[in-house]
């Protein structure tokens, strides 16, 4: 009985610890603390932090270069709309106290700073929907502003009359142009969530928990997760299943303030605990969480998964970690990795030239009325095709029956028969009644 107990314990622990093996440490050009990270794809990421440091990689983390932010104070947040347009916010504490808004139109080769025209506003977050419409927010009170002209002018949106609407804001996220959330609050007072359904013109406020929330993430338009906490009571998680009408608040049983929420897959969610030198991981869409040690016990403050196979994390002393999943490419490799749901992943690398990889998963149990679909361990007819923007089929990469498992397909555009130019293309996976389509970009 005792031996059986230890076998079960080891199995449980291994299920919590297994993700760590996919993290490695990258060479960093700085020893300054990196507190924020933004990636637009698996190749291009920016990290920012103390003393105005901004670093950038364009090759998936192989090399990082330091960019001149024009500021010397800590950068609180960084956001990119595409490969060229980006913004960051930094505090100022010299002759005038307040915030700088820093902008680039060429991927950070040149940053231009501008002091926000209201003193004693210290911004924690910045978010843009397009080159004109964006928001900045922070503290110590009523520091929430929007712009419709690219930052030339900033105005306070309309808020409800909630007692907590003026508390500090830590993060802004949008699911669509009309539908977005912000989160924040004040330690030992209240965690707060703001919601807009009219493109940020008006925001409603909900006081949801006893400690501030630091980040929010979408599974879909209804299912949203927030993370936060404080050093006294530890990590807090809140989540909604009805688009923010109601929230479930849960105090976790481990220390640390959770930040840097990111989804590897819809059911696989990660956050970092900073100086506690741990990640927390949920494999059931945020219902339950378990801590794992970070690689080399690094203090990590932000992380981003660019797709289910690749991710980055940054933290103290300029540390940069990279996540790369190297699991089986076929069900024959390891039956334990047989998926439980259908999945089509983002191609990697993306953008690419001339070759990229596309990975998909077939679950063991597939109940479907289609005559082409089988059940249990039997095979399923799979088609994977590539199309151009007009919907013209370019190539069929897969058209055969497949056993349950994890598969990876190479798409090489170097062949003269494709004659593909730079631009946007689509790939579509069909398995019985299941279908999913994703976008890929070729850069010549």
C-alpha cells in the first residue's frame, strides 16, 4: 500500500512538472529586469523593463538587439499592432512627475517619446485597436484615457458611477473592436474589472475580489480569466463563463502575485509568479491550477505563447526563456500523447520563406454521424488544403485516413509549380464534421 501511494504521488507530481522540460534559457543582451513582453508572431518579440530597456528579436529569439527607447525610467508596458507600429509607456520622476508615451512606426528602429500632458498620471498599460484608436491607463486615480487620432489628443471615456471606477488600472485587453475589458484595483481594498461593449466609449465597473488583478485573457467571447493577488494572501484567480456578467473568484493556495497570463491552448493556461520563481499552469481552462518551478529558478514577470508549440518568458537580470514543444509527431511515438480534442495549430514559423510546418491533432474518441468518420481508435478521413485570398486551392497537403494522434506536415513553397508571391494565404483542416481555418503569411 505504501509503495502504491508513492507511485500515485510521483505520477501526480510528474503531471505538474512535465512542461518545464520544454523551457530553455536564451542569450540576453541585458542584465536589467525585463517586466513586459509582446510578440506578434513566433519570430518577432519585444521585451521591456528597467531603465528604459527595450530589446527585440526577429528570428525567434536566436538574437536580440537593444533599441533606444529615449527614456531612462522603467517601461511599464509595451504593445505592437503589427511589425511596424508599436507603443510603450514609461514613468517620469524628475522635474515633472508623470508618464511618457513612446511610439515607433518602424518596428522600434526609432522610438519617439512624448510627455503626457497631465501631471501625476502614472500609466501601467497601453493598448491600440488600430493606428488611431487606443487607450492608456494607470493610477493613482482616474488615469484612464482614450484617443481616436493616434495619440495626438487623449480624453477620459465615460464611466458608470461605481465607487471603484477610479481605482488604478493594470491591463487593457480587447476581444473585438467593440468588446474589451480592463482590470486593476488596489491592494487590501478591491480588485476591479471594467468592461466596454461600444469600442471604449463607455466602461462599466465591477468590484470582483479583495486584491488587484494584473492580467486578463480570453478563451472566447464568454470565457475569460483574470489573475492577480498580493504578497500577504497570495495568488488570486477570477473567471467568467458569461462574458463578464458574473465572475467566480478563487484564492489559490500558493504565494505570489500572478502576472503575464497566456494561453498555450484554450485548455492550457499559464501565468508567472515573479519573485516566487514559479509558473502556475491550468490544464482545464482555468478551473484548477498547479505551480511548477521556472527554468533555473528564474524570477519571471511576463510570458507569451505565440502558438501551442512556442513561447517566451522574461524576468529578473535580463533573463529570457523560450518554450518549444518537442513532443511526438505521430501517434505511434507515444500513446500517452493521444489528444482529447481536435486541434489545428498555427503554422511555424509564421511569416515564413520558403518552408513552414503545420501541426494538427486527432482525438482518440470521435463521435460523428458522418460516414467518413469512425469511432474509437479507428481512422478518420483528414484533408488539409492551402488557399489564396480569393479562395483558390493551391495544394492539398493531406487527403487520407489517419489514426488518432499528433501530426506535423511540411509546406515548402520553393517549388516553381506554386509560384507564390508574398502575401496572406489560408490553410484549412477538415476531419468529418470538424473544420478549422488559419492564416499564414509568406514573405519573399
